[in-house]
């Protein structure tokens, strides 16, 4: 049985007594870190240079820190409400400042997107790895301690602990330990908000060496709120939804595109005629491939489980069971309501969701025949940042070598798509992005970094359509990618391909693809938006109603800053217009209802004008 502790410092004493001072510590990806034990261990090593501490982790979570005045006015109350009880990890600030003690090392194989750009120590200690390879890298480095957040349950006098949100790598390294290939101490920290999940991550107490269990170290889970789904993301999600086959299998990456895809599938199932209308407006010259309702239903097998899957279950889309399970996952992260739903699920409901090792969700190795039988007509849907005209995907980093996030499981799912009969890999990306004040194409002729090479090209989806490029010649691939590029950049991209001899000089982009502009997408989706089929928050939100009204206005202001000539017009409009009665609550939320300084008066005017324009759009 594990030793029970009420203070994290006592756990650290136990670790050093049991393991020694050369500590290779594994921390779960994302939510599952035992923050209080990690912080106590960091403090001990920082005070004692004789301790050699290496932390091997991924997706270190940080409380948001608003920057500008409006960000602070909007974000500070939100951060206090949603993240106020989440303890910061002690290694984050010195890591960001480049001031880690010389006896402490932090290694990560996946970053919170964009948060560690131009942080030299973090970039230098990043490990590029497939999600499924991280366990072996941990073991090769001599893993001797794992610190994991756990849920607790006592049944008929027996205490059990659930790995809950992070069965992903922990179950794989525990299998290695049981086979004699590893020797490490598994140490848990109990959290009362963490859902107790059934399945192989439901462990007897004797699997743990020590457990920290005290009200003093209980804390509020990290709970990022759902972001509003933009027109661009909805267009991408709807196109992707038209490729999902009834009776098939589904994996979805996190984010707005995942929410948009799930909502598109729900509309297709519940209101099929309206789905067909939306698709006809969105892509009038290209009929959708899959349009039926989900009579057989889908089976979910996704490394990440998030709230959109609950929407699919409730709508009757995700219902095809494999050995009684409709959704297999490896880790989860989501808003407060997501955790609450998991905690409150009845036995029969939650028994259909099973958390597994990442080797199960992301690979076919091990019980391959059963996995092949289950994963029929699979669709693996993941996000990319950029793509080349010849079909390479850029998802994790820049050509400068700077890492944005990580490979994660993307390659795993692309590989599965080629290994499974009837499966496809769908890589989604926005056709453009802003760099400073200038729009740039995310579809490039070439780029000096790639995550998925072009010999694994399959399906790309932008807001403008679908490029099915598997098995196609280079010229065919280039033509398909040009058809889903933004029309502002098509001619230059085509010229580069022709100059390189990869496209015939006589090639012309079809007229049907010459209207790839954001305005067309907004107009195509407007009727469905107004009808409530495509809500900004399809699966609920932790934002208040006032905050929901403010978000599009603040987004409009952010866009206006990229074109400064728009700001004087907004300012004049705000100074001269008659205030709307609904604006008072929004202005008060930002502390601008009674401006005291000239800057606050200007911000009040800008927000008032932005609120008016966002209501009219």
C-alpha cells in the first residue's frame, strides 16, 4: 500500500530517501501534473545543488496573463474566475527568464501553442517526438519517478486511484515496469475535481509508492474556456463533415475546427436538408461526398477527448460501439463544464467512454486485427498551420527552427490513414493568416520546414474547399491546392509552380475557384448563422452573456489595429453615436462606463463603435 502524506515537502523527503538525488521525473502532458509535489521538488532542488533534477513533460499549462489595457480589463476577471485556484508551476517563470538553476533541466516534447517562441532555454531543450515515442525516450533516460494527478474512490473499503485525464503515457510506462523493462516510483496527488474514469487507468492503491491527499493541496483544475467559432473555422468544419462516412470512425484534434466539425456533423444528422442547403451555398460547384444521416453512427478513437465529443454523443452521432465502448481516448482537457459532466455521468454513460494508453489510440501495433476491425472508414482530422502546393504540411514549427507546438500525434494518425482500409487523413488549415498588418497565404509554393512530408499527402481542407491529393501527380496536386487557396494569392502561387516546371504554362484556375474570398464565406454562412444552426459556442461556454457580446467587438477592434486607417473612423463613430442601452453592461464590464482619463474615453468610444458594428454584422 502507498504511504499517505498531507504535505508535499514530506513527499519530497520520501522521494529522495527512496530514489536518491539523481531524479529523472516524468510529468504527464497537460492537466495531469501533480503541481504541489512538482513545486516542492523544484524548490528542494533549487536550494540543494547536490540534487540533479530533470523534468520530462509536455504541454505545460500556464495561467493567462493579459497584456494591453483592454485585454487586462476583459481578461483579468476571467482569469480570476476560471484559473484563480490553479497553482502555477514553479519552474515556468525561471524557465521563461532563462534562470533555471544549473542542476535543474526541463525537457518538453510538446509546447502550449506559441507560448515558448523565442525562449532560448525552452527551444534548446525541446525534444521532437511522435506522441507514441515519448514513453521510450523517458525510459531510455532512466525514468525513476512519475508525479501524477489522480482521482480517488473508495468502494467496499478498498481505495482505488484513477489516472483520469492522463492514461496516455503513464499506462505505457507502467506496462514496461510490469514487464521488468523499467523501475520507477509512481506518486499521486489526489484532486477532488478530477473525474474518476473507468478502464485500465482505474488502479489499485498498491500501484503507487506514495500519495498526497489533503484538502490543503486540492486545487481548481486548469479549465480553458471554449473559444467562439469563426466563419472561417465553420467553413472548414463543414467541408470536413461532408467527408465523414456513416458507420465509420472519427478522431478530432482540439480547437475551433474540431468544434465546427462536430457541429457540422450534428446539423447533418438532425437537420439534413439544412445541411445540404449550407453546403450548396458554401461550395455550389462541388457536391458534398457524404450527406446521409448517421443511422449506424460513428465510433470515436481520439488521443484527446474534449467537449465536442459529448455533443456528438448527445445528438446520436457517436453511437457505434466497439466492445461496448463508443469513445476511446488517451488524455483530456477542457472547460469547467466538461469536467463537471464527466464527474456527474452515471455508470452506464461513463462506461461507454474508456481512457487508454496512447499506444492504443495512436497506433495499430498490439491487437492489430481487432483495431483494424474497429477502425473502419476512419477519418483522422487534425490541424496544420501551412501547406505547400505539392502537399507537405507544416504543423509544429517554423523554418527558422523555432518550435510552435510539437508533432504530437499528427504523424501517428496520418500513418494510420494509409495503413487502414477506407481511412483518410484530413489536415485542416485556414487559407490565410495575418503577419502584422498584412495577409499572407498559408498555402505556400515551398517552405523550409515540414511536419508531414508530401509523400504522405492525403486530404487538405480550407474554408474554400477540399483538396483530395492522395495518389495524385505533382501537377494534379498543385491544381487541387490552388483551388482551395485564397484568390488574392492564386496567381502568384500558380506562377511559381509554372516557373519551376511543375505546372503547364497553359494551366488556368477554373472560374468556380476564383471567388475564394472571406466575404463569400461570410455571406454563404450568414443564413445558417442567423437560423442558429452554427452558434458561436456550439457546446456551451464559461463566458457570461455580457462577455459573449463583447468578444466579437473586441475581435473587430483587434482586426482594425492591423489596418490603422480604420481606427479614426471607429473612434469618430463611437464619439458621435447615441449609446445603445445594451452597451452599458459591456462598458461596465471593461471599467469604461465612467471613463476618468483621456485614454479611457478613447477606448470607450472605440468599444462602443465596435459593439454597434458587431451587432450589425
